[in-house]
C-alpha cells in the first residue's frame, strides 16, 4: 500500500478495545516518525473513540447544534417562523443526523432523551414556547418527527439495502442464515428476532444498525 503522508502532521493511531486495561501494543513508526497514540480520531466527519462510545462525536455535534439554536433565539423576533424552521432543518439538524445509524443506541433511554432534548429546545426557540410545553404538540405544530423516528427509519432503509444487495456485500455475512437466504424471507412467520453481536472494529460498525425485528 502506498501512502502520500502530510509531512506537517504526525500520524495517529487509535486502539479500539472494550478492555479495561489496554493491551501493550508495539511502538509503530511512519515516515521515520513515531506514531502518536490517541483516544479518538475524526474520520469522514465521524469521531471514533477507543471504546466506540461516540461520546466525543456527540458532544461536538450537540455543541454546534446549541450554537445554532442560540442564533434562532436571537432571530425569532425578526424572522418568520417558517424561515426559522428551514434554518433548523438545513443547518442544525444535519449535525445530529450525520452518521446516526452508526452511533445510535436505540435501547438506551438516556441517550435518546439527550438527543431529543436538542430538537425540543430548537422547537421552543422557533415558537417562543416556555419550557414544559408538550413535546408532541410542538412537533405536531411544526410538522417534525422525532429524531429517534428518523434514526429508526434510516436503520430500516439500510437494513433493506443489506438484504437486497444494495450495501457492501460483507455486511450480509453477519445476518442469520435464515435472513441471508432470499427464499427464507417468504416464510409464514412474520417476525424474526435478530441476535446480532456487537461489532467493535472500524470496518464492521455498520452491522450495529440492523434493527431488532424484521417484519416480512
């Protein structure tokens, strides 16, 4: 493999592991320079940390989203609501949408509430409503679905692509045999519980987006 290194930047490596005590890894060098060990690294806009918790990534995205919500608060008296909603959809929500099928934790209520509170605060900024206003009513008034529903929809779409060979072929290797074979999708049993193991390597992260159930 040939590389075109940037001489002004030191190479960085991240050890992905769930172990409490990291393994003793050998010192590596690149271009006659020792590689720096880091706890996290940004790759294609997604911050990967050594535990794959994505806490660094979410903290950065939430910080950017909150800055945008602050701008909406300042503009509310001067800009129509429709324009503020467009501003949120175009420049704030995409920070939370990007890579969400990878970092999503659908069974973690704390995680879901943490992200949902960002959109709720944006709705309050757009409408001028007080804290404590019903989230469902705000979403209905502005025509917004929850961020959790958006993540679920994208996971289902991606799962459909895996089943229909529209995603990288290696992802099908992690499906149970009864799902990987097309003929098995015509069985009379409409629901299949999927027991997909947690994948912690960088190239297998996408497997974690497979939903818990598939309805035929």
